[in-house]
C-alpha cells in the first residue's frame, strides 16, 4: 500500500492481483494507474525495500560486540 500517492486525489493506493496481471487502484477515488506507472511504482518500492534491508543489515553488524 502506498499512502497519499494517488496522482488524482492524493489518496492511498493498493495493489490488486488479477488473473492477467497486477493493477494499482486508489482506495478513495477508484482511479486505476496505467500499466507503465504501475511498473514504475512497484520497481521504486522494491529498490527502497532493498536499500532499507542493506542499511539495517549494515547497522546491526556494527552493534555486535
């Protein structure tokens, strides 16, 4: 879920898994993001999660005594 990320109303976006693929929809206004925008948002989120995981791993390694 992406909070306040809808380009139309700044509502919350969520991902729907459909038989023919994924679709991102706004919870408040029902706006469906175009396929290209969906791919960008998912890729950007994946990169952020990967960075957070690497940062958390590095930080925990420094605290080992």
